[in-house]
């Protein structure tokens, strides 16, 4: 069988694209027909993989201690790991994120987790808050933002432990 080079490509609307180059249109390896197109290309995927820092048991234990310190600070209840929120105080639900290592000054809440948290807020008529502890330095820095989501630290309010306690009193 003879191999043919693709000189043009037509989409479903009949638009023709000349000089199609598959390398300029990266695909996710999964899916039917060679996978679906990936926005941002392979370089975005490579950057994400390169910057990913897997969590270790030691880091998780550090994060749990910080969560417990926030619960104690605001006189709230520190919830189990599988709960939508980390700390509950009255009608306030607090998501605590701890940055232990890494270069990026941001936190991420995945869409599935965010949906679960929003459903919990609606069900129990609570107000959601996000507290970030940047433990990369000594002493750790505290950041606050009303609501939930993925945030850069620059978009959050830097607070002291005293100000954080006052927000929930």
C-alpha cells in the first residue's frame, strides 16, 4: 500500500485547509480516531507535567496540622478528609489550602470538587471561604478570600492570624 501525504483538509462546514500539518494540531492520546484536539498543544501539557509536584505523606501531615491550626484559631470544627470542607464554624464553611513547595503562587480547585462544595453550601445554607497558608517561608503567610475557586495569591487578601480570627467571630 502506498502512503499518501495530506495536501488539504476539509472540515464539516466544507472549509478547506491547505498544507495540513498534524504536528501543529496536537491531540490527547485517548479517545476515538486518534484522540481529541488539545488546546494549547503539547507544550502546555509538558509544562503542566514538569511543574506538578506530587504530594507526599509528610506534606499531607504538614497540611493537616495547618488545617487544625485554622480550626483552633477560629474556634471551628476540623472535619475529616473526605468532607467537602476542612473547617466549619456556624454558617461558615472554610476550605484551607496549604502551599508547602512549588514555584507557583496559586491554588487550584478542580471543577468536580468545586461543584461538591457549592452543593454542600446550598444544602446547609452556609457561606464559603478560602484560606491559604503559604508555608514556603518562616513564618507562614496567611491569605483570605470570600468564596471558592482557583486563585492566585495576588488576588487574595493577605491577613494576619488576628485578622483571620476576626473574620469568623
